C-alpha cells in the first residue's frame, strides 16, 4: 500500500510568493522570513565558496549527491533550497570531533559518518594506518586468511556469546546472509520486520517506498504490540524476526529526517519498556522456533561492549555488526549459533546456502578490525560505556535547559549518544534549523536534525561549545521569524492541508486551498 501511494504522490513546489506564509503568518512575518532566507543563503555562500563549487562539480555525475540534495528538505521547497541555501559536501581534514571544509571552516561533525565514528575520527585514522602496517607484508591476497582472523573470531565470539562468525562486505550484506541462513535452516519463507525499521537497501527487507518492486515473503508488523506477538504465535511460515533497536526511540515511525518533517517531531525512548518488549519477543520466538536476529549494524557497539544483547539483557540467535567494528574500513559481520551458521548439509551434497564475497576477510580490513576489537578491551574504551544512559541524557538535558530558558521550541531526545532534535510545537519550517546549524559551525547528516550521532571522544568543553552553537543557530532562526506560532493551526490541520495540496496536484490543478496556490512541478 505504501509503495502504491508513493507512486501516486505528485511532486509540486511552492512558489517564492507562497513559500514563507504557509502557516497564515502576517505579512510582516512573511517579509522577515524571506529576508532571513536570503540572508542565510548569502552567509552560507560567503563562508564556503570553494567548498560549494567543488560540491556542485559532483552534481549530475555522482547519483548519491543528487539524491541527498533532493531530499534534504521537504520536496515542496526543493527548488528554493537548491537555489538559495547551498550545502557543501566536500571536506579536507578532521581533527578530533571537528571537520574542515575546503575554505578552512572548522565545524563540529554530528553526522557520525553514518555511525562509524564511535571513538572519533582520530582513532579510526590511526587504526587504519596501523592496520596497513600490520598487513603490508601480505598485501591484497584474497581467499587465504591473514593470521589475525583467528583472533578476531575469538573476540567476536566472546562479545556476541555466539558460536560462529562470517565476514561480509557491508552491513546490508550481513543482514542478507543472516536472513538467507534462517530460511535455509527453518524451511520457512517469511521474514518479520517492524514498521519503520531499516535493515539495508536490499529488496528482501525494504517494504514500501525506496524499493522499485513490492517485497515478497515479508510481514511488516507493529513493534511493542500484543497483536504482533499473536501473529508470531499463529503463523507457521515465519523464518525469522529482524530487530533494529534504534527504533526504540520512535517505535513504528519512519526514521526521522528533515526531508519528511512537515509539522512536528517527537521521540520517546523508554528503555525499560523496550527491554520488556524484547524479552517477550524472545520468549515467543523460542517457543515457535523462529530465529531472532538483532541488526546491530548501526547501534551495536555504541551502547555497550556486548552490544544490544548486553545493553538490554536479551540474547539473540543471530547478530549482525558493521560500521564501527571495521576499524574505519567497510565490513559486515554475522555471529550466530552453530546450527544456524552452517551453509551445507552433510547428508545432501548439493543442498547448500551459498554466500561468498571477493573482499570478505580482506587483510587490511581484518587488521583494522583487530585494532578496534583490541581497543574496546582497554580501560579507556570501557569508560565510555559506564553509566552511559545517565551520562548522555545529562548532556542532552543541559542543552534542553538552555533551550527552555531562551523560550526556543526545540528539545533533544536521546538514546545514549544518538540525539534526535524534537519540535513539540506544530510548524511548517522546523527543517530550516539544519541550515542555521551549518552557518553556526555544526555539520549534521543529510537527514538533517532527525538524527545526530555523537562520537565518544567529545569532551565537556566540546559539548559546551556544541551547546553554544546550537543555541546561536536557534536564536538566529527565531529572530528571522520561522518559529512564529499560529495558535489555531494544529499538526493535524497542517497534514490535512498538505493532503489537499497533493490531491489537487494529482488532479492536475494548482490549488493549495490558500489564496496563493503552490506551483505544480
């Protein structure tokens, strides 16, 4: 259904005359916003001309760049944003938690390199350099194993509490193999995933928008739901259940991004409640012979040395790792029980579950992984996980108190060092905050303020400076009128207006239900 609706949703754009008064703001506020929009754009261009020029050189030739640019803001604002608010994507240097662009601007990097930079960019750069030195004598030999593989396997078995290990080239590939193994060993067809959860971009688990064809043999259920447990108890065709624990921040909602931010954003992480859900899920899977897979590619080592299993105290049958565990190089890992990891049957010669990869166990990746696995045994690394919930929640709350004191309608929610910027009041322009943050020297991921991934090398001084910059960006945004509040306009009414606009555009009419209709694309 979601895939069908996505194909029907037309693209339309707001005109320059339309774009700044979508919440029925008075003319003086609209004029103030328009001036602030132009002023912010001039500031971004003035700060980083070389960076912007280099970034534009990638447009039209690197498809990822065009995709990111297209979905950095709600699609109705795309043309205005691309024309006025340039965001450079080319950088030259890192130092600790900061990153420098081609124009010499040092910014705090809160993008986390998609979650890789758990211990900070300095650690991973050094880990790669040491790894290259250690593997230099072997070089690129694929097929045979570097001797360090044996140590990596033992460390991963200790961490996961599981029997066997297989190496892959990405987190997506690791999840693919985990799912294939469960189908092979159970003889069942279907995978259960939960609403909003991301498990990589492959067809088998991406049900809905983003996948050109419907996913077959996939059930998408609601998390933390008694009805979902009833489905698991009653079906006989379910091979496995996939859990991505980052969904604990926003169960059954799509991952937050500024590109989909149309009214408000909330997050509510309840660790005891989510832990209880996982325990109940574990019990049902055990009773029904369903394989429980924890997809820890993103979150895993961020919350505990033993990952999600240790953090919530719930064991899995298969676990997938990625990102950080590669020591800065691409990697995917599956850890699992003996009976689930075997790829062939002793009594049937041609009955196999084939999975290979040219770069699996690449010597440089294996030595870089070893640098990471040894590092997390040290006292300095273990300190990052002591009282992790209380420590990171306190850090977020310090900034929240500053937002509250300044009467700024922004709050941070967190799951350890992963932060989501929440906007409790309904409004049409919250997505603008990412651009003000860039002007203040904070770099977020392409999804904007929906998810900020902080590295564990941040000091108290760093966090204080990050708070200062967040407040400065919010002050500037508030001064430019973006958070003017129409008390009669609720989030539900905003969504209804956008639905009417979409239906209007689908019928080929340029009408938004306001005096100045949006321009159809």
